[in-house]
């Protein structure tokens, strides 16, 4: 259980600090709630491999061959594997893939009485192979695949450098196009481009020796392999305030396929607390999600849990390269029976610089609401500062910002743009939208808003954290309630 009256610290399983800090009471007001919908127009592209080859039980590279081969030898062992790479840069960042199919033309099958041969497709992990140099021993002509005892004479054959199978197809002996569903691989690569190391088609280790299937490589002009991808581009109505030229760092749909894929664990730290006798639900289905139905990320807040309770799970994305500017969007819902903490504090997402939560976004309101947008910063040496819509400096008139309610039992979309200053203590930039309406605008370049600037540290953003917190000072959750996330999107210049 994560409990603290005013602050708390969690060290994630991967060693990435994810911290939540001070919370405080404040006031709220009432307006109406708009609704955001997403575009469903899809596009289809056909991509040829940028490279393909087979690897064998030897130190030979076959990248100029016209054949891609799967072969079992001796009994029950992989003797060949097919490696392929694809360039996805023609697909817009933030796209959602509905279908991705790998197509290979089978040219030959063994002459045994065995009627079928199973070929599995996997995502390559651990190493980025150079297919013009790769062999059964090395991924680039010089450096070894991860050592293992999979195959004859302990040739490594990349078998310890692949994910679990994404699709498995039983191939008959009729030559022609054979297909594999690689949707999870392609979506994972789009979500996290650094994980695009290629895919591997594996031989059937359940067969006797000399069973095989051969396919045309990209050097066969008549029947080259190809990939068809159907996707929905990011909708301007989903993330309408993303700055021009920004590129996706995170585009997480929160589905079972994504969070069980190694790409998820390589980029997100998933922490789960079972100390109160309940492990919670990571993925569930809640009707009406705005972006990536039917799956959602669920956070449970059980009856009688104490204030400062941080749900049973958290998810933390650590940026591989620290960022000065960040845009993010998240689609969320408070369960219909949600009861706000008496302090009115419910933390939703965090951004960290030096390993602590320097900036966080709240749903602010107690009891049954209404709930409002509220932001807190707590940079080192600067103390905690809270920001809400239409605040004044005590002299000037309100800023005139929209200030809609956040209703229980309804999906809402937060969008946030943040830019840290060049020097610590300098004015940074913050813009927050709720359901498309600009609710906080702290831009030092805008005269009307410069009087209430965001005083930021000059460090870079290092991680993005989802770990909703219920309240601060003493209270207990009156009944089981949830916070759901339908989608999480983070981008950079």
C-alpha cells in the first residue's frame, strides 16, 4: 500500500524513480462538459522489406540469395530462420494499426508424407542485426547472437533474441502466398520506433529432420515478400493541440497485446502492489473509449484504503533521451461512483526531471464533484505552486480561460504542452486543454498571462508516469472505485 499524509516515494522494479509529492486544498467552480470524438478514416500501405535474408547452421551470409528458407534438422531442431526488416516512416506517428499482414510466396515444400509445417513469427529483441552480414552465429558478421543451446552444434540462430510468437501458421504443401498476422509487432514499432529491430520467421522444431518450406526473397522479382498495413492516422480531433512537427514517443492503447509484448517492458516500468490482498486489474473493457476501444488501463481504489493511496499499479515511461519540450494527451474516466478525497486532490499523471515528480496534473474536487483542472509544480528549491483556470494575481482581472467540469462516468481528454526554461527559475511555458478547451495558459510570451508565469527548473523531462493518487491528509476510500485510461500519447519536437 502506498500511503503518506503529504508526500510519498515509490522505487519501480526497474530502478526508475517514480515520485509523487505535496498535495494541497483549494477551491473549485462549475461549468459544462464538452465531448470529443475521434476520426475512424483508415489507410492501407504495402511495404517491401528494406532487407531480408535467411540464417543457417554456418557462418555464411545469404542476403543475396533468391530464397528464404525454413528447415528442420536434425529431428526436432531449428536449422534455418528468416530475418526481415521494414521501414515504417511512411506511416504517420501516432497511427493506430487495425491490421498488418506479412505475405511470403511459398515456392517449395519437402516431399515427405508429413502434410503440414508450422512457422511462427517473432519480433527480434536484444540486438539490431545487419542483414547484409548476419549469419547463424552473428547478428552483424562480427558480434554473436545471444548464446543458447537451441540448435545443432550449439549454433545460436538468434533463438535467444526473439520475442514469444506473435502468430503461428500451419503451412500446407500448396505453393503460393502464405500470410501471418503481425499487427502487434507493427503497432509496437510505431509506438516505440527504437524497438524496430526486425522480425524473424522460425522453422518448426516439432518436426523430424528434412521437413521444410522455401519462399521467394526480395531478389525474386516475380514473387517478392511484402507487408500490408491498415491504419488509422492520428485524428486532429483526438490530439488537436499537438504542436506541428512533433514526433510520437509513446502511443499506448493499453491492450493485452501491448503490455505483454517485450516492447512494453523494455520501455515502461510496471509496478503492482498486492500488499492489501488484491492484485487489481491491469487491462479491462469500459464502454465508449474515445481512442482505442475496447481495452483500457484500470486503476483500482478499494474500500477503506487510506489517504495518499496510489492504486495497485503504476506505469512509468522513462525517456531514452531527456526532453526540454513535451506534449502529451491522455484519455481517462473516473468511475460513475467515484468519490473525491476531502482535500479535493486526485492526481492523474506526472512528469519528472531529476527522478522526482516535479509537475503533476490533478482532477480537483471532493465528494461527488464537480471536478476541475489543477496543476502543481514542485521543483527543487522552488517550493510547491498550484495553478488553476481563471486565477488572478490579486490585482488584475481573471484570465478568461475555459474551466469546464470533469464529470464522473464520462470520458475526458487531457492535452498538455510544457517547455522548460533555459535557466533555472526562469519562466517556462504550460498549456493545458480539457476536452479541447484551453484551460490553463501560462506563456511568458503572452502579455496577458506573463503575470502568472510557470517558474520551472532548467532540467529536462526524463519520464512520464501514470499512478493516480487518491487524496492527501487523513481519510479512507468509502467504496470500491476506479480510474480508467483509454489511451496515452506523448510526443516531442
